[in-house]
C-alpha cells in the first residue's frame, strides 16, 4: 500500500494521508487533489511511504496527482517545514498560502498559453484604427494604441505599468478584432542603453569582496549611506552570477519600489528574463512568473516578501534591499520575516546573501559587529559632487508657526522655489487633521470600533478611522453639547497641502499619500511627473521616503516627527531614526547640495543629535547599550502571545490560563513570561486585545519552550469568540 502525506490548507498542524497506488518518491513536491470531508482540496505531497497511523479502512484514495506541473523542489519543502516549526504555524497553511492562487485550486491544469509569455499585436484592422484619430479624451486608448504602433507589441509587463484599465481595454480591442495575442519571442529590451557608471573605490571594494566567494554561505551587511550607490553594487554582483546561469532573487520592502528597480535591472540585463512577483499582479501573471522562476528560465526574480517562497532551481544570490524595513515581516497569518528566511535560504543553498541599508536594523548591525555577518561600508555618496545634506532642527518651543509651517521652513521653501529646485514636505499623517475637537466641552471624535481617533478628511467631507477604515460624515455640531464650533486639531497631509497652496499660489504642489495614490493616476505617472521636474513642492507620507531617487530635490522639511519619541514600543525610536535618515537622504542626491529642516520640540534628544550628525554608528551604539541594559533584542529573543475577544476580561483571562499551564514545567529557567496586559491599541475593529510577552536568553531555548507551550495552549478551551495567536520575533509590541 502506498500512502502519500499531503499538506492541505487546513488550520491543523499535520499532514493528511491518502492512498495513492501509483505514487512513488518522485511525486514528493507534486500537487495532489484529494477529497476532504465533503470538499475537494489541492495539496502538496510532502512525503510518500507505505504506512499510515490511520487504520487502513479509514484512508481515502487520492483523486489525482498532477504530473504536468513540475514538483516543488526539496529545498523549498524544507523551507516550509522550517517555517512551520519556527513560527508554530500549521504546515499545510504555510505551504498552500505561499503558492499562486490558481495552484491552490483543485484540478488545476496549466493553460498552454501560460507557459509562454504572451504579447499583444495589432491586426491590419487595428493598424488602420490606430493610425486614424481616436478622440483625445480617450487617453488610455490612445496610449495603448500608440505603444502598439511604436513598439510593435505589448506584454503584460508593459501594460500593467501603464494603467489599471489597460487589461480591460486590451480585451475590448481583441473583441473588436484590432489586436491578437501571440506567444512572445524571447524578450529583448527596447530600452536605449544608459552608460554604466565606473564604480567608486568603496563600491569596487564591496563588489570584489562579495564576488570573491559566491560558492558558499556568507551573509553580507551592506551598510551604505543614502545615495552611496548600493543599487550599482547589486547590479555588479548580479552580472557574473547570471553569466553562470544562476538566478538572483531580489527582495524590496514595497510594491511601489518594484517598478523602479525593475527598470534599472532590465536596462542593465536586457537579455535576461526578469520576473517580478508582488501583490499587484493578477493570478495568471503571478503564476507565470512563478513557473518561469521554478523552471530556471527567469534569471532575475524581483519581489516583495512573499517572493521568498518562490521555487528557484538555480539560486545563486539573494539581495534584500532596505533590510531594516518592517514590511519584510508579515503582520497576519503566518507572521514570518522574509529577511530572516532569506538568510535561512542562503545558508541552505550555500550562497551569499546581501542585506543592504543606510540604517541597518540593530539586529543585523549587532550580528555584523560581532562577526556573524560580514560588514561592508560605504561612507560617501556615489555621484561625485553629491554630498550629504545639512540637517538642522528647528526648535518649535521658541519658533512660531502658521498652519504647522514654521518661518524658517517657509523661507527655505521660497528660496528653493526661486531657484527652481524641488522640495519635499514630509508629514507622516494622511488626512486633513488627526483630531476633531469641540472647543466648548472638549469632546473628541473617536472610532466606535477601535481605541482610536477619527481623522478628518476634509476633501471627502468625512471622518475616517485609519485602523478599521470606518467612515462617517463630518459632524457639523458637537454631539455632546451641541456647540457648532468644531475644531480640526493638528495637521495631516491635506491640511499642509492647503496651507502650501495658500502660501505659494504660483507653485505646482503634489500630494502623495495612500489617499491620493488610490485615485486615477498611477504611482508611476506621479513619479514621472516628479522626474520631469513638473512638481515644485511634494507633500507626502513615508510612501515618498523610501528608496526614491529624485535628482532635483534639494530641500526636505520634516513636520511632526516627535510623536514616536516617547513611545512604549522599544523599537519605535529605531524606526523613527531610520525613517528620518531615509527621508533626509532624498535631498541633494545629485549635483545640488541638500538641506533638511526638522521641526521638533526636543532638539536635544539624542536621536536628533545623531541625526544632524548623520551618524548611524553612534546612534546604533547608544541604542544597543540601552537594549542590552533592558534585556531587549538583539540581546534577547521575543515572542508574543496575543488574544482578542469582544470582552477584554476574556482575552486577559485566556492569557492568564496560558501562563498557568506553562509553569507546570519548571525546567525553563531561561524563559521569562511577562504579565498579560491590554494591547496598545486595545480595541480594534470591535474586539478587545491583550498580549503577553515572552522573553528568552537564546533562540534555541525560546523554540524549545514555545513548541511545548503552543501545544498546551491549543488544548485550552476558547469561549466567547476568543481568538489567539503566537508571534515569534514580533517587531511591534
Ligand atoms: P542608494 O541606494 O545607496 O541610496 P542609489 O543606488 O540610488 O543609492 O544611487 C544613488 C545615485 O548614484 C544614483 O543616481 C546612481 O545612478 C548614482 N551612482 C551609483 N553609482 C555611481 C557611480 N559609481 N558613479 C556615478 N554615479 C553613481
Ligand atoms: Zn461639545
Ligand atoms: Zn476604527
């Protein structure tokens, strides 16, 4: 009797056994379609044997094993197993959630078309139409047709970058007989070659060191100041590996950063197939990229955190850009860190991994300083004349402000305008104002479902909760005392935008935050406008702070940064420092010297002291010292048990019970369990949340303890709609 042990998308941490008469060990990693209860499910075969713990008569027979799709490689299955163990998450859910969704469906057959890149071409009718006049108001139509006419064809890669409506229009055109789909010839880049810069001395050193050993596991921490040309290093270490037919996996924190890097890599490697994998793709696009990666056809795989689970047969190098970024940690379901898994994968494949950042996470920095990672440093900007910007704090205790903008900032903006240089006003708060206040009785608009305040969105005439998305019309008078004098208190991007329009009516001002991006124009169009120099003043949130290279940007003004200075979360400060270094790093990247002005009420705070010196090392040292004293990571290892329920007492009670069953075993002296407390945002989406911090002196002890404890907790009864989860290595407390 042959039995296959299958990972299924079921919240139980076990494999499911099925009889499969014709299966053998070559089927490990293949897709199996099986009956489960009264459903049919797709799963992955993780092992094959000739026995089962279930009695024979209880075993069901597999419906089908899909031998058309190549099996997932052993190394990926190992990664899944590791993830399940380390994050204490059901194996089947680890496996299935990492797959492109078409592959999670039972009985998936690969559409022949999908195995090859498809492109659209004009038919004769189409050509005639494209040459004739399409009304000017049909902008998107004209854009597609002129692309088709100019380039001869258009692929998914190009049209997804153009507009979200493109796909729909293309099918419309197909219906009209204007265009047809063809299998694309191996892609050749249509980009004109841009000159490749000669690497600087520091860059050369880093490149040489990395390339000296590419046949063994070495974790590199590439610590280079903003504008030091880390991308050029990525490109230059990628080249020789591609020449050896190896694959390079590059992870970036945000989907918004992929098009930029994609363009840069495509230009440099026009003959290499590049696939990008991120949440902005539709099912079949992601599936196609995934299969190309698995078959080894794609040389470069660029993606956000989920791409860490891509099957790669020829993996030769992993690059994590902005390694300190919290987006690499998934915040729900399987709460994995793509950065940490990248290091695991590199060790497993015996290859180098490059972690790049201007402000490395203290964890990585500590590992580099203690010799577990190797440190590469870039101290100067890559562009010859570019220097680091001058950073200055504006003491808001003694400086007056109009609508949130202090005099020095207004003067600097004016000067920048007159010199035709771009400025960025950074305020990490979208909306008009974060609080709506009654002047008479001090009533504040709060969310009904969360312990948060409603943010005023004046353009949309709404109050919105940024945590649960709830929307209400703005109240015209106080619901508590009836006073009509309601005051929007504090500043958000919309309000700063209005203030700037009033101050500088002649300037072209562009607001970039999640609200403005959601509307019609795509992110790419906005970036193009900025690059063409059509914007004088940018107002934006952290969306703008990361990784962008705007050569004409000379002035950066930071408003309202203080709020995370005295947070209860020990990582909040590190996060703020990284964010401000990033945003400051946007200024003066090319030939114009940059200036950064920061409005603060705490100019003496060590964070601002290090920031104005642009001294990451000194800041890291101070922080590491504090962490050591407090016993926080990287000097300890954490996990968090969280519970949520309609009633806070139920959530807390559950955590107390968890502690009781934990203390039964006394051997865990390296483990400390803190008292259960309400979470910082106690109420979220109508549920009350509590948490319990677990601290350990070593990762190993933590894991030994958690494995046992997690099982015990799973046996606790959960009443009153209580839900819980365990997070390993939490980033926010
Ligand atoms: P980082 O990612 O380190 O902040 P980037 O990779 O964005 O920096 O590089 C900053 C700028 O420097 C880019 O415009 C890039 O084209 C340019 N650059 C990089 N390396 C060189 C070099 N060796 N010579 C001249 N310019 C360079
Ligand atoms: Zn009132
Ligand atoms: Zn809410």
